[in-house]
């Protein structure tokens, strides 16, 4: 079993990149890989509650984030600095995740066999 970290960096409203990153994490988890996911940069907007993707003609895939738990993706991380820079209150996140500073992110990056950035 390989340790795979999927790193999401794109805004949830920037095409389908966030959806593809989520699908990638779920696919790896479905084939019994040890999958973690990191939300950083504009991808932290995926974690903010009260999203309304219909306003920009996107499907509501935010509910699919809850599927991570069902697929045993237990290591869900968010970049603390990215949240702070975007004014997102950690109490407003609709997904339980571990907040990481830059040093912790470096440690997580080094602890994985494969990194997939999307």
C-alpha cells in the first residue's frame, strides 16, 4: 500500500479541477491506497460552508466531500495560512480537517510516497 497525498490548490469555482482532485482521491482510496488530501491556496474555499455552486452553473459536489470519510480518507488537511489569508474562519468549515502550518505541510509532503497536485 502506497501513501498518496492529493493536493488541491484551485478554487472550487474554477472549472472542474476541485472535482477532479476529489475524484482522484476517491479512486485511489477505492483501490486500497492510503490516501490523504490537502486543501491549500484557493482550494480552501471548498471547505467553507454555505457554498452555492448553482450561481456559477456548477453541480453541487460539495456534498461529495463527505464521501472522503466513507472511503477511509481519514487524513484531511487544510493549510492554516491559506484559510487566514482568505478570511475563512476555521469554525465555519463544513468538513472536519487538521489545520497545518508550513512546517507541518513540509513534514506531510515528505511522509508520502506520491504527491498528486491538482
